[in-house]
C-alpha cells in the first residue's frame, strides 16, 4: 500500500515520511503513518478513501476531474465508471466532514471535479 501511495502523492514521498502530521482544521493527516484523525480520534478509512484524501490534500485548492482522479488514485489500469469517484467522495465526506451536505474539506466544483480545501470567495 505504501508503494501505491508514493505513486499517488509523489511530492509528499520526496519530503520523507517523518515530516509529521499535518493539521487542517479539525483533521490531522499523518502521511508517514497513513493515519487520519479528527478531534484527536483515528478515523477508520477504507484504502480507497485514504488514497483519495492523501491525493487531494497533497495539492490543496487544486481541482481534479473525475477522470484524473480515476487515473491517479485508482491507477491507469482502472477503467471504470467515473461515478466510482463520487461514491468514494460521499463515503469520505461522511467520515471527515461535520456536515457532509456542506463540506469543508472535500469540495465539489460543479462541472469540473473535486478539490481539497475551501473554495475561494
């Protein structure tokens, strides 16, 4: 799994795994330990949810299309329905957001895709 995650977020792999956790709001993302905490409590994320969160959070406020996410998170060999991304985003939001209907961390940019972080005003 670590090898896959290095491919998903290569910029983070280059900085080293011992850089420590990154705090974003109520979330704490520890890339080295592959742990995500909210309010200090570890979240039970599925591998696809963790890979998606690590990928999006590696480039905050950058928008990725569903196709880009399929290719980069689910790898080039995966040729599936782009709605798989939407389903994974929905499950991830249910675990990390206070109110999944009004997300703060994983945003949808209508007509373009998804991004990590608040939308600019």
